[in-house]
C-alpha cells in the first residue's frame, strides 16, 4: 500500500494527508473523517468544488459549452489538476491494482450539449443493469489509457472516436474494493445522430443521453449516504452523488465522475455541493 506524508494547508488552517502519487482517490467519497462539522462541505475536494476557476476567464453558458474557447479552458484546468498534488485521507488502492479507463462522451442531441451513457446488460456477471460510461480494463496491447477507453467504446457501443477528439482526462478513481484504478477520458463526438451505434448486446442493454443542462439542474441532483465502505478510509461512512430527472438513475462511480467533471465543463452552472451528515 502507499504511504503518506503530512503537510499543513495554510488556506484550510488544518492538517491533511498528501500522497506521493498524482491520483485523486478517497476524498471524492467524502469519508466522515474528512468532515469536521455536521453538514459542512468538504473544502479539500478540489475537483468537486472548482467552479471558480473558469468563471474568472469568461462566462460559460450552456450554448458555448462545446466551443473551442471552453475546450481550451477545460484542457488547461485538467492539466492543472494533474500537476497538483491530490488530497486524500489514507491508502485506498493496493500496490498490485489494475488499470482501467472509461470514456465520458460529450455530444450534441438536436444541437443540445449532452452526455452519452449506457446501461449494462443483465447477462454480464457484475454491474448488471447499471448505468455507466463505456470502458473497461487496460489490455497489454494498449498504448495508454486513452487507447483503452477508445477501444472499449468501439467494442461496446460501436462508436469510433478519433484520438484527436479526446479533450483530456480526469484524475483516476479507485473501484469499490480498491483493486482497480479507473481513469475517466473526456472526448467530444459531435452530433450523435451522425453516428451509427452498434451495441454489443452481450455487454450493453441500451444507451441514452442526458443534456448537460438537466444534469446541472439542482432539482435533479441529490446524494446517498452509506454507513461504511469496503476501503479502510471509508469505514466511518461516505456520501455519493446521485443524478435523477431522467429515465435512468445515475449513481455509483459514474455519478462521482459526473460530479467531478461538471464543475470543470460548466463552471457556475453546476452548483451542487456534496455534503456528509453524521
């Protein structure tokens, strides 16, 4: 397991743990050990509450989310996040963990900025019937995790995406049991109607889209609190976001990825703050 150093954060006026790795891990689950007061916001989660970053450079609206200007802003922010040391409470992934990647497909539906999701087949042994992004484990033949995400997307839903359409990646997240480290890859595929999807029915039941505006609507975002998790840092409980307002509920790791990504894509438009009550 990883070992951690302790460093003082003068802005937060408290002590927290900083790992010797670039990965953002357990703090996105908001362990109760990170939250000092009832109903307080986890100020340490820099990705979840980063709306201020892009607002200083110009107003982002739902109409210009997929513009070249917003793409450059988003890429700069993603790169800055990768360069920053991540704040986590304690070890959350084993040394022999496996690497995986998911693709977060930005698209337009009738001109509306949207995200594409899939529902996993009931025929698969794990995660059956769950909403997810396309993705899977890294193969030995994959050049990198970008190739993993693009390959898995083509295999699962028949969507071919060029490498130049990739905008960047979010920081990696641990699976529930800490055995896998999952990297979300962001890509823009344009108008979805132009693509002919070919679903692998052995793995995928169907696909659906949600507009970014509906995902940012505070009426459609809530949270689910758990008393304890499998990882050592989650034994005292954690809280995860959940997205409603559509045909399918979006929860679990997919909801966490959304909660990380939306403030970067749509600063000032996604305002939900994840709170843990104990």
